[in-house]
């Protein structure tokens, strides 16, 4: 029996009746939009909630340190804080909210699922909602990948799925080590941390992080080979090929190569498509499974449903989270059936059956498909990139503007410093912090990432409009001007 023939009716799967929600949604969007248009420059003072958070929450807290906001309401691309200030949210749950905040289709399915009597805690038992979700995930993949795919439901976060992927390939190959890349980010659990390029979060953990060999990522602006362009891509591939071929490279054949097709936290660095194709070829030739971590790039973000599709390649293992659960916590690993050598219970965990997240994920995928939000991301991303690149001509502190789809970064540099042989100037982290703050004062939330935190990152919801994109670029231009003054 085919998967689709086995589907079952269930109240949670009824066609969404968004009409009841839509007016409220539209009303709040236009209210917040109007208030955003009428805003003055915000004075970012303190608030008792932030003060209490500072006193009581772990010192590991991250985002509120540079984005001191206590959030109250949100709709679409807009977020309102407890003081009634409205912002355009280009952080969007670190790229999670493909449909923006509180999309009516997501709210509707959540309400229907809650009222349907479905057991919300389901371990890894199947349910009609899970069955639908599994079909939707497979349906989102290219048919050639879906045909041989198996899915492992993981703990709720992206890092949990990365951990599962590592266990999967180590079990299937019997090998221990993994190749990862400079600048890589795969999460903060101990196994995922071993793959991280940034040493900062690892030093406090001493010597427990082993088993990973780091390769140069094709970061054109700061080419690790000092070459840049096609020559840098060719050198990178030759280097990895040699490392895997040379019996005296000192590097054992790895259990996998893991990468992001567009490095996100590493500074929004899209790998050249020729490099991705070359790497795929190398991995096949050396019989090494290729893991694509699409936790951040998946589900339309880069202008295709998955970032690997730009290069026309196929992963052996695909790691998915963030947008997968429609804003709720959920992660999976999708992999080729030949790697399915796990014994029963080899990977378990209590919270792998989040029915609400699966329902929200299915609803999100339906909207993505119906509204062609992947194509919209390509078009609107190009629009934003063009405007940011135009700003780069006026501001010497803009080292590079780059991205794929609605995943865009602006690398800020020290304009007063001398450029290197490739024409790149040193990073300017202090300026990046100032620009982020000036954006916030003007009603725009952006995040920083990349080497030394000097890359301003834009990850807006995929439902952002052209007019909102233009407003984002306009605010960023003003922020640059204020921060550079
Ligand atoms: N992999 C990538 C590419 C990511 O960008 C992230 C998070 O930003 C993760 C893994 C980890 O996901 P999580 O923070 O949900 O553990």
C-alpha cells in the first residue's frame, strides 16, 4: 500500500477554515504596520522585566543582551514590545518563522488539533497528524531523494537532529571521525559543538571535543587559500580530495562530511554551486556520506525548498528543524535507506512526537506550496540584496553583501584599515554592534553573526512584502549613516 493510500481522516486534518482568523490577523498586521510607520526613533531604556531577566536568568542568555526587548505581541513581520514599540522582525525566531508570527493557518490548525482529542504526547507512535506530516516532508523533497528516504524523529531542537545524524553515520559506516568546515554552526549540544568552527563556546569545555577534522569553507571574501573566486573553489576541492586520497594525510576516512550549503551563524556565506557539486562528487568517490544541515536553510529560505537544490545535488543525510515545525519545536533527520542500519531503539527520546508541531509544520508547508514562498524568497531576497549592495557603494565600511534568497548578510569592515591582497579589510565588530543598535532604535530587529560578529544578518519571514523589504533597506541605510557618523 502506498503511503498516501493509507491516510486517515481526523478532525485535526480538516481543511483549514482561515476565514474566521483572517480578519483578526489582517487587522493586527495593519494596526502594527501603521504604528510602525508612525513611530519615532526609540529610546532603548530599561524595563523591570529585562532587569529581572538579567538578575535571574542564566548568564548564558544571548539575544536580549544586544536586543533588550520584552516582547508582548506579534503578527506577520511585526513584533511589539511591552512598551508598545513596534519592530520589523528580521530575526524571526532565528529563521524559524517562515510564515511570520502567528500566521492564521498555523493558529487555526493548532486550535483544531487541540480540540480534536488527539493525544498530544505520542512518543513515536503514529497518528493521522504524524502520518500526514511525514507525507508532507517527503513530498517537499525532490522525488529522487524521497523515493529512498527514511525519517528519524528526533528531540525537539536542531542540535538534537545533528546528534542523531552523527550517530546514524557512525553506526552505518563503523567509522568515528567527521569532516566539518571552518565557520560551521550545528548547535550547542556536546556532539554538535565538536562540529563548530567558532572556538569561543568550546574552550570552557576543555579537551572533551574530539573526532572532527575541519576543512576550509569556500568563503570568497576571506578565502582561506588567499585566492578567492573559481581558483579558491578549485583549491578547496583539491585540498579535500587530497586529504581523503593521501594514505599519509593523517586523517582517517570519516563517517561523514557535514556542511551547511549556506553558512548561517558563520556569517551568511553561500557556498558556490560548483563547490557543492564538486564536494558531492568527492564524497561519492571516497564513499563518505554527505550530511546537509538545512536546519536554517530548509523550507524555502534560500529561494528553493532546500538549499541543496540550487546545486542539483542530493544529500545522503538531511538535517531539518526550525521552519519544519511551523514555529514549534521539532526536528528530523531524513536519510537514504542504505544508511538505516540502526537497531530498534538505537535512537530514542521522550519528546519526539510533538503533534502540535507536526500539525503546524504541515500547515506551514501547505502555505509555502500554495503561495510559492520559495520563489517569493528568491525574488524578495534579490530585491533586498540589490538595495543593500547599493548602500555598499556609499559606505566604505560595507565589505561585502551576500546571500541566497531571504538569507542575507552584510559584512562590516574597518574602512580605515588597509585591504589585504584580495581587497578585503579587517572585520569591524564594534561598528556591527552600533549598526544593530541603530537599527533597533529605528524599529528593525537584525542579528549579528560571522567572524568576530561583524556580519549583520537578515532572516525575515518569507511572507514579507516588497514594501516591507524596501523599508528594511531604508532603515538599514539610516542606521549605517548614524553608526558611521
Ligand atoms: N544547524 C544549523 C545550520 C543552525 O543554524 C542551527 C541553529 O541556528 C542548528 C543546527 C541548531 O539548532 P537548535 O538551535 O535548534 O539546536
